[in-house]
C-alpha cells in the first residue's frame, strides 16, 4: 500500500517512515489509501508531511478521506445499508469493545446473541469486508470502520449500547473468574461457566486478551501484566466495581 502513496508523490526521495505513517493513519484500509494517494496526486505541491498533517486532524474524521470521485464515508454507508437489520445491530454494538478486536464468545456477549447466531453474524460482516479476521475465531474492525460504526447508528441502536457494555463487562468478569479458578484450583472455588477446558486453555485466553488489551488504555486495570492468582483477583474486583458503577461503564468509556 505504501507504493500507492509514494507513487502519488511523484519523483524524489520520500521518507519511508513518513509514507508508512500515512498508511497507518489510513488504518491500512485499501480504499482509504487510494483516496489518500488521490488527494496527493491532485495537489502537486503537497509533501508527505502535508498529507500526514491532514490525516492527523482527527476532528475532520472520515471527511479528510474523500475526493471528487471517492468518498470513504459514502462507501461505508453503502455497505452498512446492504446489511440486514440484525447485522446492522451487531455492527453498531461490537464496535464498543475498546480494543476493537474480539473472539466469538465476546461477540456473543456484546450482541446478546446465542453463540451460533453470533458466529453467523460476524462471519457475514467479515464477508462484507466490514470486519477483518486476524486469526481463526477472532475479529477486528479497521480503525476507520470502527469510527464510522461508533458515529453512525440509529437512536434505537444507540439506546442499546449501555446494556451491551454491561454484557461485555459481565463476560470478562466471568471469564476472569473461570481463568483464575482453572489456573489456581487450590483457591477452593470451581469455575462457574466451564469456559476453559484446562489450564493451558485458560492461560492462552489470558495471553491473547492481554495482547489485545495493550492497545486500549481503558483496559489498563483489567489485565495485570503478570498472570498470578492475586492479579486475577484484583482484575475481577476491578470489573465487579465497574459493573456496580453508573450505567455499568468502565472508567474512560465515553457514551456513544
């Protein structure tokens, strides 16, 4: 994708890091990169730093990525309109995950759907190029699509978001409890939902979610850096405290 932007800048020496930064600011979305390259191509005086300055201007949002012939926001809106009502609902709720990446169990929790229905729905969103599939059973938004999903939904769907947040936190509360009791059975309490077949499965879940959580500051207290019984207990208490707070929202989670 970097060659598309570098080519639009024409001949000359361009800082590879700055070009890569532009691609990153487009969240590596193919259409976003095409539009960014087109904006540069139509402005011969621009340098790579000028493009990055525009892309850094977050208040402009998706409006910064449009040309006379290409409009990212319009493309996203058209894809959204082609979804079924159930798929639109899921698309508008799953974006609430602060890290933007989740597994099927988490998708089921946020959406409130049975696991089989949640899988069918997220797979349909992936088929529509509205979700990426970074690994088997894992899904994530392109950053720009997550911005669009957060901002673009009906009032009816927006009203469902507090309950979706609560379901997400409850899911993590149960998962932490199960992971801790699976890894540390000497604590004397059995796992509640049987989420993990054995200790390696519980540890793998934790390590995967920890890596994902590192991308979202709002989860800082949720996943302790060192996995031990005390850390899991603190994390469980943290989630329980969030659930007991106003609207069940985590600290820093803005209303949408």
